[in-house]
């Protein structure tokens, strides 16, 4: 199944196409903007435009390179997404593992082009950076432009353990090989190393319109949503197709778990510890980070609610009468810290027990 069409961002597209046609296109771009608005899809669009045999403002979609890109099968398009950290200690084996994991992800995207955000534990590890470097040092297979996309670039793990890998990446971005185009995407440029950020030309994208989100859901969500459910999703999405898609079942589960956790914290230490002990220790990391994300979102929605703003989703009754937005925002901060810690090798039970104590202090 080919890539789904790109929604919205018409002004940005026109500007990028003009840059490409004029030959003044910078070789390293950093696309930033809210989650789920299609930043990586825009990067793929630009890559496709860069190799299309026609020289129009949009990829023609019919020529051989266009069709190969749409099928994620163009040999000179390298799409790097966060993957689980390779287990092998040997650097060469780790690179092989990373290549394998990326190939599997691409195969999944070919068969199911609607994808969610990466698992909370996935990253661009040192092995991915080495693989990128290896691929960048090869010559073009197709003889045209070579495209390198690094999605969710804030997931680049700090490479302090290997200065060599860090320098290799920086050098690559500083002097990209001729005929190559590097496109990084991120929700928040401030989370990138300044040395990386300073080497890329920023491209800022905005939220989509409700109409774009509605059209996308109508065209690509099966079974089709009933009109009321469709409008509810569009409203929840606030211009993010990713959020609209995530408003399905798994997310509801995470929000339900977050609500129970808040109730446990408010019920006192023993309920809170009991909840922490129920958390599976190391399995299902993705579910655990989804819980933390839902928790942060619920607390910030509650803060919005206490300030009299409309909330995007129902706030648990226990938080409704809270009335102290500052305390709620401090709680969000604690959750964000726990989220960072969850990247490391910390037992989720312990993390949750500590977080429960911290939340009890501020709430
Ligand atoms: Zn084409």
C-alpha cells in the first residue's frame, strides 16, 4: 500500500518546491511543529519532489522514482525512525541490528501506512547514527539526489559515550555529500543538541485545519466514523491527524489508567503504593510511557479547566474541584521528569512509587 497523501501545509510546500527548483535549497532542513501534523510525511513529500522526473510544484506521482518513493522502496531514500536500542555490544553487530529493525519498520509502514508515535523507549541510538553515516558515504544507486530523513530527531540519544559517532553526525550535517538532502523533524527544536540545530535551516509547520483533519479521517479511517464521532475526533485532534488517530482505544486505556493513578494518589500513600506494585516491572514499556503521557495530559487539561478554559477531554472528577493550577502544573513537571527517567533502565514500579509520593506532595 503506498504512502497516504500529504494533508495541508500548502504554503510551506510551495516555498520548499520553489527552493528546490531554484537550486538554492539548503541541504539540511529541520522541520518542526506540533505532533501528528505530518512533519515526516512532508519530509517524504519533499524527498519525492526532489527525485521526481517532472519538474513541477508537486511530485507527479506517476514517474518511476515517484512510485518507488510512495512505496518506500526508493534505494536512495533513507528514512530513519526511532527504534529499540540494539542489544549487541559489538558495534558492527549493533549496526546490523539497527538496519534490520529499520527494515522491519519500513515493511510495516508499507503494509499499514497509518502509524502511531514511536514507542516511548525507542531512540536513534549510536548504531543508527553509524548506519546513517555508512549509508551517506555510499554513492547514489539511482544516480540522482539522495534523501536522508531523521524523524523525531529529539530522540537522538546524547552520544557522549562515543564522541566519534557524535562528530561523524555533525560533520555529515556540516558538509553533506554532494547531491544529498538531510531532513530532520522534531516536535521541539530546543530538545536537539544546539550543535545539530545550528547546522540546519528551520522549517516551521503549523497545525492543520479542522477541514484537513476531517477529510483525512473520512478518507482513511475504516470502518467509517459516525458523523457525531467524527466531529468529536476532529475537535479532540485540534489540528493534529496523529491526535485524531490516537483518540482510539489504546489511548482511552492509557487515560483510564492515568485516572485510576490520580485517584490512588489522592486516596493516600497506601493506595498509591499498591497501584505502583501493580505496574508490570519491565515488560510493556510502551504502555507505561503511554500511561505517563496520558497522566501529563490529564493534569494539564485539569489545569486549563481550573483556569476556566474549555478542556479537550473530560477531567476526572477528583481533579475538577482542585482549584490550584500552579500545583497541577508542578505535577505535570514531575510526570515529565519521570518520563525522562523512563528512558533509562529504571524499574517502572519504583518510578511510579516515587512519582506517587511527589504528586501527593504537590497535589
Ligand atoms: Zn514524479
